[in-house]
C-alpha cells in the first residue's frame, strides 16, 4: 500500500487479520529513510492479503504541515511499473 504524499511527519500502519493477527509498521519523514518498510520515494507498506481474506487496515497520521493521505494498493508488479513511470517522467 502506498501513501503518495511525502510530507507526513509520522505514520503508523496496522493490518489486522480475521484471527486477530497484527502487522505494524512505522513511517514518516521524521524516520530515517533506511528505516522504511520498503525503500521508495513515497511511503510504502507491505500488505499481504490472500484471496477471500478480510483484513482491517488502520492508519494514524501526524504532521506539522498539511495532511493529505492519498492511498493506492498495488500488486508488486504494478508498484514496480508505477515507480518506473515516475522515474522516467
């Protein structure tokens, strides 16, 4: 899952499965780039959902500036294509 706005100070991403299993990631421009879940110019969090599975997604965002949270959910291949298009202009 991609958050296409680079100026968010803090992002907390939670993915909760039907059985209660929890996946948690942090992001934001206050976190060092090397600590991101996925190295990308936007904030990208791995989201593994199987066919027929239901997951609850919670996102908490803080920023000292404007808050925008444009979301996109991609397959791995689609994310690569999107990144390639971004870099090639």
